């Protein structure tokens, strides 16, 4: 907190950094490497939010009846203001429209922009997840999954995402931390066990193979 300032010696600070492809000294930040992808995803979300908030998509064309020929700008502005006040916004979607006698409503058709938003966001989402080697199912993005697919997803996440980080930290801390307790004939080493879950089918197959070769007994 602010009540005490603690000064740490430089040799007490250990940094774990990924090697940078462009710098021999500085570390490599994946978030900095994909900063444009992050900005693009935020722009998609902001644009989609703005579209919902400001939606007044003209899905119809009002053809005025006799007596409304060549209306001036003020009259058009008043008509538009009345339409927007009643029909603009997500809560007014689908309300019935009542026009004066002689007026006509012509329906306009547009390509669905929501589909483009979904496809774009899915692509950029998968790019961001792939940077950290995270399968979509790990963060809850699933449709249909079986126990086998869940186990395979967990195995891939552990093998491609967690294990490399644990190995890097083990190597860094072995070199800069555990080595302080090295003695002649004995070296200290820090490591993490492999976190990939065992495949139940392979475990059963190994047990059956050992039983057939009398390598293990039922008891």
C-alpha cells in the first residue's frame, strides 16, 4: 500500500518472457502482436451496438397522396420526426404503421447485415484464441460435444497452451532461482508435471496388455 515503499534488489526479480522475433533483449507480448485484431473486435462490437441503438433502417418507402406533392424540407422533417419518434429503436420494431388516405407504403428489402457481423466476429474471435492456442470449447463456445471430444479438447489445451508455459517457467526458475541452492554434485531443478489428462481408453488398453503379458496381476 501507500504506507510503505519496499525496494527490491534487482537480483531478486526474475522475469519470464517469450523470445521476441524482432528483439534479442525485450520480451515478446502476444497482446501487442495482435493489437490490431483486438481493436478490430472492439470496433465490431461498438459498430454492432451503435447499429442497435440507432437503428432506423428504412424498410419501407412512403408514397404521399394527393396534396403532398413536392413537400418542402420542413414538412419532410416533421414527417420523419413523427416516424422516428414512433418506430425508431429496438423496442418499436414491428409496430403497425397507419398512414393518411392516399398514402402508400412500399416495402424495401436489404441483405441481412447481422449475418456479416456474426461471421466477422467469429473469424476475429478464432484468431485471438489461436494466438494463445486456446480451443473455443475451453471458453464455453460449443455446439455438440461428446465425452471423447471434451477430453481431446482438454488434452490439446494442456499440450499446446499450458505445457509450453509451464516448461518455460520451469526453465527460467531453475536457472535464476533454484540454481542458488546448487551444491557440488547436486543441482536443484524446478519443473511442472505434464498436465495433459490421461486417455481412459489408452489406460484400459495398457492394463489389458500388461495382464495378457503377466506384467501385472488382478490383485
